[in-house]
């Protein structure tokens, strides 16, 4: 989880075992977060030959309509990561895949 400015504030442990099966996934953060109202970026990194598929809408070109890359609702960033979340999310590039994530 990143702040709207792109700074890492929380992450989960390795999810590679959980992602080998289908179904709803619950991933606990490494530390509890008390979040103020506002915008946050939810990110995941995966590497390997078979990547996980998350609930999403494909080909949704309007999801970032009227937004510049830095303000994208759905984006890719910091590609080439391997096993650790970077301290900063990096430069965003708008994407037409609308992924779904929930926080509780």
C-alpha cells in the first residue's frame, strides 16, 4: 500500500503459495494501518512464468479518461521488480485493465 504521493506505507508477506490456487484471497498487512480519509495506491508485484489473475475488467479504455499518467486510477509502475516492494512506487503509466481490491 502506497500513499497518493507514491511512498510505501505497508506490505504483506510473500503470497506465492496463496496465489497457486483460485478463490478469494485475504492478505494481511505486515503492520496495522490507521488510514486517514484520502487516496491510496494498492500495488502488487509478481514474477514467474504463470502470473496470478485478479478480478478485473479488461479493455476499459475509459477508466483513466481525462487523467494524466500520474493521476491514473489504474496503472502499471516500477516494472522489473523481483521480490521486494520498492520504497517509492515509481512512474505510473496508465493501463486499460481495471483491477479490483478491497481494504478492511
